[in-house]
């Protein structure tokens, strides 16, 4: 198990990394179809699944158990359950986004650029909302540093 300060720092770092990924997805969506940055697109396609998986692993092992212990209301518990449930959907969506970006790069994407843009926007908006909800819970209940 990680030391307490390392756990909290990992959560913060992972949130920042996810938000940075969202910013880059937004830049890609904004660039479609005429100004696509192929290098950025390749970086994001390569990083999206590992970054999301690493973030979700720390949340599931460290953050959610702490928040569940700290939840003082039915609403808090339901919010935590909803966030946990979003992980699988987010992971599947990240895989689909990576495949789509690679297809765009290979000129084998059967989707219109407008559809790809909507897909990217929907994905990064969901991730931003998810991170914001977790940050709100951390502000309410504190950090996992208080455990142990």
C-alpha cells in the first residue's frame, strides 16, 4: 500500500493528467477536419487508455473505499456508487476513442469528422464532470491521508 501522502498526490496527479488529456481531445475536436495535428492525435490515441486505467485503479483502490467510509448520507453513497459505475463505461469509451483516432490517422474511419468531433466532445465532457464530482467529494470528506 502507498504511503498516505503518496496516495493523495497520485489522485491529484491522475486528475490533472486526465484533465490535460481532455484539453488535448478538445483541441483535436476543434481542429477537425481541416487542421488535424497528427502527432497530437497519435499521442492521445496511445495515452488515453493507460492514463484512464491508471487513474481508475487508484480511485478504486484508494479513493472510493475512503469516501465510502466517510459518506454520511444516502446521497453521498449514491454519488459514489454512480461514479464507480461510470468507470466501466468510461473505459469502454476510451478504447473506442483510441480506435477511432487511429482510424482517422489511417484514413480508414467510416465516421464523418462531425461525428468524430461529437464523440470526442461527449467523452471529454463526461471525464471532466467525473473528475469535478470526485474533487467535490474530496473537498467535502478530506483526503485518504486521514486513513492510517
